[in-house]
């Protein structure tokens, strides 16, 4: 049995309840896992304008999702508004296979899929699709409160883009002395981060741990970039923003290290 991560301990900082697939894949490769959620995802209270957008989705030509959390939160809002289906002519664009997978759970598939991980990647590709349209398409961009403005900034000259924040990211307040001690005593392989805010909250809650001692695996360049800003060079940066992608990248790291 191939267990390339045997006896290695990994710590997931994903929101509570969102580490199941990641931990299953790590454990299948022989690893031990611990959860240390650094952020939590909460619903938001929509404004009158935002409720109007939700109740009149047929006015839009495109719906853009940038994350699985955005998809889940959006469809929860629809459920609360007693909306059971999307308008037939409303097209959906998504970033990443993971977002596509979660969208499929709700019975929809994207008309445009950008396999990259960043807003810059998405905007560059999506612009090529809409640039030739005679009338500016109207777009509803579904995000969380901490998401950057890069997509709407890049699309503003070619589309009428409205932003709606459907979830709120905040510090989890998680405190577990045993887990912190594992990090403090250097008894772990890597901390796994999937968002810049998780890194920020980790550093605030464990400020006594020297950054030079930390070993990180990150999903995407945006998350890795936040680590570098704080003086931490990630050991692993997964281009595929999924649990499968980060685990495969971690295994590749150890395979290459062993060959040296």
C-alpha cells in the first residue's frame, strides 16, 4: 500500500466542517490530521437593493461565483427567499473545479469555467468572452465580504457589474492549547491554509510562534502571497484549488525531497 505521508502530522486551518475531504485524502496517504479552524463563515443580512437583485435575477445575463462558500451561501439565500430555480437564460461563470463541483450539487453547470485560482486569471479569460458583445452584459458578482475588487475593476469597462456579498468571513476564535503546543514544539509537518484571512487570524492568535519556524502548504498564489508578506515562504503552493490538489502537491513535495 502506497502511503507517502506515513507518520506525518498535518494541521488544517479550514473553517469548521470544511476539512472532511482534505483530512480523508491525507489520511488515505498515511498522514495524521488535526483541525485548527482559523476562520468561520457566517450569513449576512442583505440590503433592500441586494434583496431586489435576488428577487429579480432575470435582469442579469451572468452570475459569477468565485468560491464554494459563495455558491453555498447564495443558494441558502435563494431558499430563504423561496426561490427554487434560476432564470433559464441566466448564464453562470465560476472560478475553479471545486466551485464547479459545489455548483453541480445544486443542479447547475457553468457556461464558463476558469480553471485558474485568482481573480486576475478569471478576469483576463472572461473578458475575452464578453468583449465582442454589442450590449454590455449585466453581471451579478457573488462574493464574501473580504474578497478583493479585482474582478469588478477589470470588468467595469465592458460590463455592468453589481457585487453582492453573500457571506461574512471572520476570526473563528478557536483556541486549543494541545494544537498550539504541537506547533510550538515543532511536532507537525505542515499547516494547511486555503485563504489569506486564515493566515492573518493564525498569526494574530499565535503571535508567540516565530515565523521562521512555520511550515506552510497553501492553496493558490493569493494565499501564498499573504504568507510571504508576513515573512513566511510556503513549502507547497497548490495551483489546483481543491482538497485533491493540495494533497497531490504535498505528496509531490515529499517525493521530490526524498529523491534529493
